């Protein structure tokens, strides 16, 4: 994981709060397909399975998990994924 800078531009926002496995990863996959190489996708999720699924998604498909954190509310998990270059 790379360090997140305050000026990191987020190109796509994906709110999957309330959805359960496999929906958050399926929606991420759909968003990644539409994104350009190097785009940053922010994912918000409440399903604890995403703490395993999103890092595995990135590792298997070659995308970069730039940042992950747990926010206090609900809890909500926040991820920043950078789409790999073509």
C-alpha cells in the first residue's frame, strides 16, 4: 500500500454501504472496467468481508490498494483503489 497524500484526486466514488458479499466487489469490478488506467476509485462499505475481498481483488487483478481505513460510523470501511495501467 502506498501513502495517501492529501491531494489525492478521487475519480470514482462507489458507495456499497448496506450491501453484502459479493455485491461490493461486483460493483467495484464494474466500476474498474469503466475507469481509465490510473484512476482512483473510492469504495465505502459496511460488509466486514470487504476487508478480505477488496485486497484479494486488487492482488489477483493487478490493481493497487492505495489506502484502507475503518471509519467510526457503523463501522464503515473505506478503500482507495488505483486501476492498473493497460
